[in-house]
């Protein structure tokens, strides 16, 4: 099992006037190699759930095993390390740094891991070749197409060779063609054994034939998965 959450609760600002009970008793698991979607209206807790799975912060209570580690009991610096070593993120609007080149954007996650520059370049070139953006290596990302930006974002998420790939509403601002090419890229990664969790209410994502299961969030709770 790649992800195993048991009775996870998450409060923001607990005990204060602005307390939010964002995740309510979530139990949920994902097997290695699955593509799982989480849908639900805005404010239902999708990003919070993805942040816990992504080891950005631990749950307030409950247990969460992510890539073999019980993260609820890890001190912050171990949580950060676990995240950097095992998890790749793809964000809404991609969050690329426009003033940096394609190569520099892709290698960013390797900086805190202390990978030497020459090795960073070698690894990035391999990823760029797989994603067919090698010819844009030295371009700044504000000078490339939307499809190329998408591949840079995927490349940056893959550069640490993560077991788990997380995408938070990755297609929300894309045209239909890029949405479907995003899911085709995810399907390829599934073939290579990655586990993928995507939050989305885009039917082109949640209805893609390679999605194994879909869960629905509503007001901090999760309803049973459908699909297989
Ligand atoms: P979704 O991604 O489904 O839109 P979120 O996980 O972002 O939902 O938010 C779930 C709830 O938690 C919402 O009520 C939101 O306002 C609240 N929330 C999210 N992040 C924070 C935060 N950093 N501090 C306080 N409340 C937050
Ligand atoms: Mg969100």
C-alpha cells in the first residue's frame, strides 16, 4: 500500500475563533501503481487531503502511512525529507518560475537534496528527453508553449524519481487538448509504476479510462470510491 490513512482529522487554527475542521475522520488507501482521483466542490477539503498525503504537514489526529512511513509521528525535518525524496507535485497553473530556464525549473527539487550541478543536469536531460522537451532546455519558461510548460511541470515533479505523484487541480486552467494530453502523460507514468493522486472536478480527468478509482469529498468527509 502506497497511501494508508486511518481516521485522519485535520483542523486549521484549532481552538481559535477561526477554527476550521477541514478533514473529518478520513480513512482511505491507495495501492502502488494506481491512479486515483479526488473530486468535490471548492472548500470540501481536497487540497488539505493532498497536502497531508504529500507530507506538507501531518494530520491533527489519526494515522497516515505514506510511502512506507508513518508520517503523523515524524518530526518536521524528517517529514520534509520524506517528501523531497518520495513525492512529486504538480500544481494548478504549474507554478513554474518564469525567469528561469526549462532546465533550471526542472532541477529545482534537487537543490535541497544536495545533488551536485553536473548530476542535476544529467538527470534533467534524461527527463527532458523522455518528455520531448530537450530542445527547449535553455529557453525561459515564459517563452515556450502551454503544452511545453505542462511537460516542464511534469518533468519537475519527476526529477527526484518519486514513487508518488500528486496533482492538485492540474487541468483547471488548460484548454481541452492540453487536458487530455495531461491525462495521457499520467497514463504513461502509471505504466512505469508510479502511484498518482489527482484532485479534479474535470470530467476529462476523472472520467479518463486509466483512472482506477474516484472518491468524492464533501464538507471534509469522503464518500466511498467508485470504479474498481
Ligand atoms: P478544496 O481544495 O476542496 O477547495 P481546501 O482543502 O483548500 O478545499 O479547504 C478546506 C477547508 O479548509 C476550507 O474551508 C478552507 O477555507 C479551509 N482552509 C484551507 N487551508 C486553510 C488554511 N491554511 N488555514 C485555514 N483554513 C484553511
Ligand atoms: Mg483545492
